[in-house]
C-alpha cells in the first residue's frame, strides 16, 4: 500500500523537495555575475579566502562573500571558490618563477637601500620572495640626503655593491643632484642609484589597483600625502590617518601588475646590479 505522505514527514530536505537547486559555479577570473537585490554587475578579479572581488565596466571594485545571492544570465547561482589548479611552476608576486621549497640564502654583503619605510614595504611585498632567494637585504633611508654619510660609514666595494631606489628622481631635482655627485665620487663605481618620477611611492601603485580614476593633483605648499587623502575623502588629521591610508593602498597590491612600469624596471635593475657574481 502506497504512503501518500512519505515515510518520514520530519526527514531532512522536505522543504526543498521539488524546488530547483541553484547551480554551484566556480568564481573563475573574468566570470561576469550580478549581485541579486543589489544590481552591481561585474567580472571576477580575484578570490581571497571566502570572499570574491568583482570589477564593473567602469573599473569600480567591490568585495562580496562567496555563496548564494548571485545571478548569471538571470539565473540564481551559488558562487564557490574555484578548484585549485594542478601544481606546476608557480610565480612570485614579481612574476618570477618560484624555486620549489627553496630556503632563503645567507644574506649577501650587497644590499638595496630605499628612501622610506613605505618604499621598503612595497618592495618587500612584490619582490620579497625573490630577494630572500637571492639573499639580498633591503634597508630604508630616512631621506636621500643621508645617503652619502651612509656610504661613508660602510663603503661599498666590488664584493659589496649597493643599489639605491630614490623617489622623484627627475632632472634638476635635489635628488638628481645628490645622485650625480655620488656617481662621480669615490663610491660611484660600486653604487647604482635609480629612481621613479613620482613625488612619492604611493603613486607607484596604479590608480586601477586602488580603485580610483587617477592620483589627485596636490598644490605646492600642501603636504602631498595629506593632500591626497583629503582629495580622496580619507581622514588626514593625524599621522595615524596617513599610516592607515598607506596600509589600505598596500593591501591593494598583489602582483607586479598593480605597479607602474616606471618602478618595476628600476627595482629589477637594482636586483640585477647587486646579485652580479
């Protein structure tokens, strides 16, 4: 005899019986999805843990938790993390191939100096794995004005080369005059000084990565970082506000593609210079 009510009315899934299940779709790069009830529509740019980042057609990026609440072609889906790709040769954030299970080398005598803490943090984030593999230490200067006395305190040699990365290294600037003087001096043969054209290393991060159209123009006489924060509507009353702004900018950098070419080439040049056998 058939039981028209089933064998167990309290069994799991009775509410979903007969309903169409939303398909599970991997959050693959460039998949275009719509956020149900929100209207935001964008392509997948990255998956970080249990969150997915979407970028719309004008470059605006937003982050959402993985799971339900998404549409593809008008149909509800459950967005899930993509399956891990088969392990092959992996790349570091700088784009270099990572050596499998390689330990950091003993530090070389040669090293790279950068002009400021933020510069050092950016170089570490993108080139850190490469530098550890090569045994290159990055140190920061409080300013390029201190470079000459730093070199005098521990002079470079053929076996101890120094690479130096400087902000705003453009013709006729204070930075370029200091660099030219050192290049002509007694340390010049074993020091390579390069730089980017920007006022500050913040500008070496592409506006696209930060989610802005362009870095604001700051009038002369206004402290540049504070001016940028105010123009973008970020707090800028205290040093802690500027520190938080930088941490936000730095968090948007995941690979070398998030940096301007004017910085990329210069850092690679310094790494080559200090790792010459």
